[in-house]
C-alpha cells in the first residue's frame, strides 16, 4: 500500500461555513480564531496544489503525520514562524508574512 498517494477529499468550505454559521455561538468563536483559520486554509491549499499527503509533508519536514495534522488544524496549537517556514518549504512554497494597515 502506498501511503504517499495523493487523494484529495472533496470539501466545499463555503458551504460548510454557511451551515456552521447557523449554529449558536459559531460566529463569535470563528471570528475570534479567524487568523488561525486563514493560516490553516492556506496550508491546506498549498499542500493540495503540491499534490502531497500529510505523510509526504511530514517526511519532508522530518516530523510525523500527526504533527502535520495539528499544524493544518485551526485549534489550540499555534505554530512558530520557523515551523511555518519548514512546512512552506515542504510543500514547495515560500512563507510570506504581511502586516496590513487597519481600516
């Protein structure tokens, strides 16, 4: 069995959010973690573009699949810039940080 075969899972994020925002308390919780969700989405998009599995990214980063899974989730774990940079390199990207003036 080839653990490194890329098999994307269909996910309509907009539809998911549409349903989720109907749940009580979701909007407030989502907005409080908006940056973390943005980072997680970017990571998933980059891995998908690279057509890599979590196993493959873990191998390239010298870590475990479960560590990559935690990085890609918008949970309690906040990765360091060094870790984000290693992840970006593993999926063939360059990490870019941007500070945007508030309106």
